[in-house]
C-alpha cells in the first residue's frame, strides 16, 4: 500500500472534526455502573501447560451486564510478588487462543491478563466467549462493526468496551498484583481497547502501549479506505442508505478520539503511514487528544503490521519507568 493519507507534518497537528456526542460521559458512566452492580467474583483455575517458568490460570470475570468473559492469566513463577500487571486486548477477529501465544509480558516480569474478545475468535486465533446480545442485533454486515449499530444501547462495541474496562478493574484486584503498576496494551482493535479502557477507568491505569489502534476518527476513516473492517460500514450503508445518520451517530459513541482525551496515563502509540486498515490520520487524531506524557512511534514503510516487534520492544521500554 502506497502513502495515501495526510503528509506526516499535517498528521502531527491533525484533529478530528467529529464532535463528542451529547451525553457521552453519562452514557458510558451509566453503562459501567450497571455492569459493576451485577459483577460476580472473579474465578481463577490453574491449568497445566508445557511451559516452564510460567504459571497459567483460566480466568472468568464479568463484563457488560454481568456476562462472563474468559481470559488467560500468565504469571512468571520466577518473579516475586507483588507483580506489575499488563492487561492485553486482542486484534479484530481473534480470541484468546492458547496460553503459549502470550509469553512476552510474562517473560518481562509482568503478570499478564489476556482478555478474550466476545463473539470473536473465528478468523485467526480461537476464542471462548460468546456475545450475548440481549436486544437483538438487527441487520448487519458480516463482521462486528455494524452488529447492533442501530443505536448506541444495542451496539456490539458498547458491550466490548465495557468488558475492557471491567478487565482492568478485575486485574487491579487480582492476588499478588500491584494495582498501582497496571499497563493496558494491544494492537489494532486491541490498541483501540487499550486507549478506551485507559479513558474509561483512568485512575486504574499507570501506562498505555497501543499499536496502530482501530476505531479512531471513524467518520473520516470510512471515506478514505476500502479495506475491512471499516469497509463493513460502507457495505452496510449501501444496503441501508436510509440508516446513515443513526449509524454514524452510534459510531460516534465509540470513536476512540473521545476516550483518548480522558487518558491520564503516560502513553505510547504506534502509527504506520501505509496502513490502509487503520489509517494514520485516525491514529494521530486520537494521539493528539492525549494530554498526558506521550510518544508516537511512526513507521513510514509499514502497513497494518505497524512496527511489529520493533514496537513491542519500544513499548516495554516506555512503560518500564511507570511499572518498576
């Protein structure tokens, strides 16, 4: 993919033109309060793996509407408690997979909670958490971006964002963990969830490492890229042109830009200038809203791979002063 978005000097000052929806704060605080009221105690079951030096637990916590959400917890058995903890979120279409898929943060001495993604896990890594749609999803394009998009209340990402915030709150209460040293991290959809969780429960998060985050500056993104998942919105609106206004209004409620301005933790974000999946203008639109100490790691020649292990190394280095 060639360069297709704004030039880098313009990206560094770019701001989204999408205003925050009226009642945004109340919508999300009410959603989280409702989830907390019906939360059940976390369940941890140790599982046997062939890994040496890593102790793994199968975790079940409650997310949106008290619904059970699966996760893995990997602990470095060689490190002494209390441990810093990294909460990791997964890219689009993937689930939690197997414990062996998640070794980097534990190898660095962190407790590592990997949240399964409700309803996903059918594309590139398996999952174990169903999406329990309480209100009926209505028509949608295959995928998740338009599932329940007729209103913010019924929208899929309302449920998933709530799960992410509850994962952070759960991680902060795990035994053997130092809640003051909590990192949120992930790439693509996982990067979006990292920024969202840091904005929804800012007092719980000590540092953020978000790679090429999805769902940023959505109204612009759906007009400048033909790639999925944003193309799911275009396909849906072709079939339902009379639903454009309410669809975009729903998407405004989950645009990462609005959560980014609520982040108080030091943050590192990566952007790739040839990324047609998560356009760089959206990434910069979210990044430019963060008022906490921050750093953006730009990869001029990358697409959606977004820095690969180069970014992983920088992320670990960046968060270290806030988790040591």
